[in-house]
């Protein structure tokens, strides 16, 4: 790393500390605050020499609370204290380039869509591998593709006990493209996680042509099946029908996937609607039991339409937390395990959480439910410099809020119900991921770039939220 880069990182750390010690986050109550033992005063930065893509990031934490983040071109890992781990991969980074499970074929490329950690601290990465040697020229050129699932050891090496010794599984699961007139497989893993027995579970999608309501026709991936693999990476014949449980959904929003305490999947998919076949309206929740069969009593054939709300959290009890972002607030919905609204939560199952004032842009959602049933909402906001203390502190800030089990904002949490952690200028945050670690601390990661540049990195904050 050059001296210029070291100086830039040091300057950011100093800038953050200069801001943070006067921020409400550090004067907050013991019921919620930034963890000063993590990174530099609560924040940890990845190196700046990584290239940042425009996709979503995803973070998981291992058994010790060490966070790992996929960022579009690779995977970066931090120790549990927020320091960089040079023993992970190559100097703390595992790149996803042309050498990722390509078998020496230079035309193959990999795009990751999901990340999970199993009980042994192994990292499971889900995505799509394209091969430009075979393509279909319809509405637009579309390459052959397969779902790719990779498992890495806790040190960032491909796991030889997975995928017949290769460390990865590449498969189309027998799914055909919806485009027609071609036998080229066009399949990918759109989301993924692992169950309590360390078996990978994923949403498989296929390419189709969608027209949208107002846009020209284009090619997109749509969900078609939930697939479960064994611990060694083969398709699990005890799940669904020979390892697959068919589903249907639109191309947007990206599917969500979570497992309940009995390893029963919940999938959130887009819903077709409107005057044209490509129009998408709201979401559909699909519930299954641990064997991949649709859950009795949850809507019709295990599916419920939930309007324009986005999936947030699946509680161990089977209750579901959804959200919808408005201009100045977030509407949070709690559904009972049968999919009906919980009348004890807010008003008729809906409760609003106000955003920080003067926010010019925000991206927040429910990210976890603690042991007392309290909902943690996290994300980031962009604010102009203003007159009050919440508006001062920079253009970007992490925000964490907490709702009580009845939907009321927990005023004892942080400063008046939320923690606002200002990030140093000139960083621009554009994506985030959050989860509780094994010790009950909240990890919040953001992808940042410098203005007018694709150079950037990952910033991770850790919060003490358990009291």
C-alpha cells in the first residue's frame, strides 16, 4: 500500500474520531451506543485499493463476531476487533475474478448474489457464473449461465470437503430458460443461506424476457425454485421433489430468503401485476416446511401477497417483519406466523419510525429482532449540513433505531430512540448490510466510494444494543 493511501486512511480515521466524539452516538445511553473497542472508535475501514461495483453488498459474522463482506469483486474480512486480517485470502481479501472456479476457461465470469456463514465459520458464497462461449441472441445477447455455490474455509481458501473436492458446485439443477427456442442453460443463484445443519439453501432463477409497464423488453432473471444441497454440495433428494421446490415470481425486487428455527424457508419474490405481463406490483411471501413442502395455513398454497412492503426479518417464532420507506418515516409491519397482521403491534400490525430530520436520501430497513422481541432498524441517511446537532456531521451517516415489541420507538435507546453515526467526508455510501453477531452486537457495513471514482471500500460499525 502506498504512503498516499496510508495517509488517506489515517486522515479518514482522524476525521471520524473528530466527528464521532461530539456525535449523539457517543453521548448515548448504555441501552445503545457505538462499540469503542471495535476498529477506530467503533468503525473499521477496508483498504482503498479495492474496486467497488454498483451491486448490493452482503455481510455475515463468524462465531467469534468477525465480519466478512462481499462487495462485487471479492470478499473482505475483518478480525473480531475490526482490524484487517492479513491471513485471510490474500492480505485480507479474496478476489472474485476470472480465476474463481473457472476451470481455466477465460470466458467464464462470476457475479455473487449472497453470502452465509455456517456453524464452523466457513463462508458460503452464492451467485451466477456466465460462459460467453455459448450465447443466445434474442432481445439482447444472453450467455450460458449456471448457479455457482462456493464454500471457503475460515481462512478464505476453497474448502476441499465441498463439491467433490473442488470447493464449489456449478449446476443448472435441470431448470430450462423461459426465453425459449434455445437449449442453452441460463440459471443462477439469486439468493442463498445455510440451515442449522450447514446445508446450503438457495433460490434458483432462470432468464426470461420482461417488457415492464413503460420500458422496452429486456432479459432478467426470475425465481423458479428453492434448492437445498447437502453438506458436501450434492443436491439433497430429501427436500421438495429431488432437491427442488418450484416457485414463481417476478424479476424485481430481488428475492429474499430466510429460514425459521425449524429450517423452513421463507422466500420473498416480486409479484406480476398491472396491464402488461412484465408489470410488477408488490411482493409475495412463500412459506415452506423443512422438507420443502408449502406450509399449510399460510395463505393459498403457502403464499401470501403483501402489497408494496419489502421483506425484512423472519423471527425464530415464524413471525415476519416487513417495511416500506416513505419520505420522512419507515412503516414497519409485523405478521403472525400464519401471515395475518399482528394487532398487538402498532395500529393493526403497522408502526411508523421517523427518519432523522433533513435527510435528503435514506436507505433503512428492519435487520434483526433481539431476544426480547425488539426490532432493530438500520441503514444510512444522507443529510445536508444544518442547524441542529443531528444535521451537523457530514453528508452520510449510519443510523440504528429500535422498536419495542409493541411497535413503539424505544426512547431509551441511543439518543431519543436512535443512534446517528456520522461518516467522514467525502465518503459516499450507496449500499449496506447488517446483522447481529453471536455476542448480540449489531454489525452494520456500508459500501463507500470517493466522489467521482469507483475506488472505495467497506466501512463496518459495531453497536452495543443488548441492554
